[in-house]
C-alpha cells in the first residue's frame, strides 16, 4: 500500500470507529506490492534441504520446525563443513556482547534441538559432531551442486532498535501475532481495505509512531520478520511482529 493509500485508510478507520453502525464503502484498489525474489542460498545433505535466507529446514520435502538459534547454529556449521566451529565463535555470532544469557546452557540447548530436528545422535553422529570443550563440526556430505551459501547473519536478539516508517508516513503498521500477519496478508492480497480497517480497529494491527524504541525478542524468519516489545507510547509493553526492514538501530 502506498503512502496516500495508507493515509486514506486511516481516515476511513476513524470514520468506522466514530460511526460503528454505518457501512462505509472504500473505493479504489491499492497498488500491488512486489515480493523480492527468493535467494538461491540452499544447501542439501542426506534427505535434508536448508534454505538459509528463508530460515527453513526441509526433510524429504516436508518443512521441519526449527527455532531461530538452532537454525543459525546449523547455518554456521554449513559455512565451514568439516571444520571446527568453536564455542567462542558461536558466542560471538549468536550472542552479542550486550546480550545477557547463560551461554553454555543456551548453546547446548540449541545444538540439542538441532540434533533432534535432524534425527542425529550425539554418541554416533551423522551430521553434527561434538568436540568436547572446543566446539562442533558438520560431518555430513553436502551436495556440492547446490549454490554456495551466503554468510549467516548475526543474531539481533536482545538488542534495542527503533521502528522506521516507510516514505512520508509518521507511523509503522505492525501485527500483534502470527495470526494477524496471516490475516493481514490475506486482506492485502484481496485489496480488502474494509477488512484491514477492522483489523486495526480490533487492535490486531497496531499503528505505532515512527521512531518508537523496541527490544528484539526473537527473529522468527531470517531476513524477514522478528518479534519485538514496544517500549514507549500507547502500546507500551505489547509485543508485535515487524519486518526487519522496519527496524533501525
């Protein structure tokens, strides 16, 4: 939706809130939003396929649920197959200096979840080998016909950022949860401005002022969305899902 379209939408939203018994017809259709092309950063081994850009792991074509930190650990291992990735390297990449966590427990948990997703055994590993007190090594056979993997991005979990509005807008429209994201995507695909207005009126979409500080809680999908906590204003304390491009340091 372009700047004028969003401004028109807000004006009509106020009308809906002010006159809830009336039916408001919104004329016109928004400009279609083009989606960026999907990256070719894919690695394959055994029956698994890893899409690094999308943050997705597939087993025999079926998507396997894997949280962000275990996935980032896998991505680091795949950057240097056959080489040791030290515990210090994991700490520097995945837990920046201003992030306060029990690093040893967190890394052990991430590797345990990764092994569970891969069906791997720490005593007889096929993919992830443990080198006690040193680190881990990927020992599977990569399909070298797959395109080379780009470097995995570092974790931003725990960092402070600010919301960044598009164009001349004075606010950022954010979804409160995955359900709201899915509903918003469906309404935008159908150019349903009334539905979007009602979604905002129900507080499933929040209009948060440009520049509002937030804390990053979790990166849900690499290079796509993350969960944040709003630290200022009317929606203080609430969590929301935002696109990474909507965040500024």
